[in-house]
C-alpha cells in the first residue's frame, strides 16, 4: 500500500513527486522537500520499538508528522512550531491531507485568527496535536523527530532545542535528528546532551543521527540573555531575551531609535500597539516611561511573547494584551502604532504592518515604523496615510505619519 501526501495546490509538471520508505510514501510538493526533511522520512523505520507518543520539532511543512502518523497509526503525534506562520502552514497541510488536528498555544496569549483545522475522524489516524508554544510540549514522549537547517535555526536555538528535546523524552526515548549544519560541532553537542549518537547518514553538511536519553541531563544550560536599555535621560532597565527571538542578547538599534521617537508622541493614557514586538523592547520602554499607557504587544513568534511576558513581570508592568498573530490585528482605537518590520519577504510583511496601523489608529493617531533605508517604507506609508516624514535616528530612518481620517 502506498500513501500520498500533497503539500501544494499546484498540479502536473509544476510539482515535484518524491518517493520514500521503499515506495511506501509519495510526497507531492512545489519544489521538493529539504534534504534534512527527506532524511527524517527515510529513517522513520529506525524508531524501534514503535512509539506510543511522538514529538516532531523543527519541521515547517508537517510532512514528518503526517508520515509518522501514517507509519505508526496508533501513535499520538505532537507537532511543534515556534512561529504561528509555520503552525498555520502545517495546519493547512494537515487539512489538505485529511488529518484531524488539535491546536494549542501558551496560556495568556490571544490568537485573534485562531488555527482551526478539522477535529473529526480525518483519514483514520489519531489526531495530530499542533502546538505553537515558547517551549516544547511537556512529555514524556517515547521518541522525537527534529530537523534543523541554517535558515530555520540559529546556533544557540539549536543547542537550546537539543536540551528541550532531552527534557521532553522519557528515559530510554529516542531522538532522530536530521540537520544541515557543521556536523562535527553538532556531534559534539549531541554527545554532550545525550551521549554518543548513532550516525545513520553523513555527507557534507547533512547528517542524520539517532540519540537515546540515558538519564537526567547533568548540567542543563540556561540560554536566556539580559541586556540594559533606556530612553535618553530615563532609567536603565534590564530586559531578557531568548534564543530565536529577534536581536537575542542585545537591544536592536532600530528598535531603540523607534522607541526614542515614539516617546515624543506618547501621551498619558495612550493606547499603544507594538507590532513585531520581539522581546518587547519598544513597548516596554514606552510603558516604563508613561506607566498609564496601555500597550498591546503583537508578534508571530511564541518565544517573543514569552520574553515580553517575562520582561513585563520583571519591570512590574502589565500589558493590555499579548497577541500571537502573523496577519496583523483587527482591533481599533489605538493612539500610537510602533512597528519594526522585517526587511525580507518582498515588503509583504511591512505592508501587513502598515495596513494594520491604518486600520487600528484613531484620527490623529501616529504611525511610526523604522528601517535602515527608509525611503521605500516611507513611500508606502505615504500612500496609505497621505503624508510621511523620515526622522533620522541612530543611523536609521523612523517614518512618521498621522491618521487624518477614519480608519479604512
């Protein structure tokens, strides 16, 4: 019997079909699976005995989770993603392949456009649990699948996840690890965490390892970092960040520039929307500067909101809300919008930021965004708001617009 998984809406010659597990699994995709993902699929059979509870981490398509659910139909599979954008992609693929699913996020976090994949009988396999959380779900799991690529996992996040995987596994549990990385360094870290692994595949920067949990981790590490940040003339505040969060271990210069300009427009009792908040740098500095300001923090990354929550607690501040979103926020009545949009994705994310600001701000509300080279951002902001000025700060350009009429 052959199972087929499809993770693209394209058909015919516009797709790539790949075969795994000696012909037992076909995967149809837009351009083919990443080599690390292919290694996981080809080595699923190395998981013996058959796991009853399986964790999948680092896989952004959901194919590894679906393949495991098909191969081990009585196994409870949990798939984890840090970023809601990736969780939503996984949910779409689960839905397209008739898998039922249960979704969860961290407590105290609002998901305005919740992931709601079907929860019925699906294709007959047990439902896949999909978690978009700041840490890996609590186990114990009998086995785990983990993949990492240079574009998906920073070095420090990789080390952090290895220790989290060790924590989540039951004693004797197996972790199947597929990575594109500097293999000698990975082997050293896996050995430090699990003991000597079995090398199932190694060619160039690609490898697949099997590691077994032999006991408690002798010296668990804390990868949390702290740094000082302040507004000019204001008190210095210690903020915390986590691996995977934007500008881990240091304050972002563009964020500082944005906060310093935003403080000029901050009025008592203002409602502030900090979009793409990261560890909360901008909104936290504004809230500390004007304690009766009401700040809503938005980010698509669960670890960003976890770091923001920790910083709120450390500073004795409260947020109006913490929002996990990859598509903006359909809430109005804000007086100030502050956003530091990422530069990648052909301006699509920056456009999402600006459209959110246009819809969220009250008449007279101020939209502030920041970029190293701000002219393109200012032009788009000018199209939406009618006017935009670039304010130089710290080598960045802070783009300022005022909401002239009702949101559109």
